[in-house]
């Protein structure tokens, strides 16, 4: 096998400040140093994986997030959470659309400010 683990996941974002608010303030990811790469961005640590935000210049092709209803069928990244009900309630209190299963299944999906689908998953009891 060549690939031994996930090193990082990357999101193209249009508004870096809004994206930072989502990934730092809402999801609580830890900001880590990022080298100067000639384009704006931010890096975060999430467990053993990194999350890289890359601010795309206006008009630059960066793909498109899924359109339409929030769906678990869309390409997405998943982050582990500890308390399903607590996270769900905190998201809703901040006005975030949440597509949920149940505390027993432990899965829910949200979107970042650019429409990227994010799964949040709690340990199953």
C-alpha cells in the first residue's frame, strides 16, 4: 500500500473570514502555522489530520459544492464529536441547518459557509 493515512483535507473557500469562523469558532478546530504560499488560507489540526482552507480568487475554477437539499449522499468529510445531542442543540442555537439521524446512530450533516457538506459523528453506544 502506498497511502498510509489521511494527511489533510482541503476546502476551497470564497470568504476566508467566514470559513475561519465556521472551522475555528463553530467546529473548534485548532489553528496551526501555515507557510506563506502566495494565496490566502488557513490550516487546522483535527486529531491526526489537518484541514486546509484555500481562499480561491474570484473567477478561479475550484469546483462547486453540492446544490439542493442537504444530503448525506454528497461528497463530504466527517469529524468525530463526543456528545450528539449537545452538538446538535448548539448548532441549532446558532441557526445552522442540521440533517440528523438519531443519537443512537450518531450522525448529522451540516454545511460550511461555502456549501461544503460536513458530517459530524458521535461514538455509537
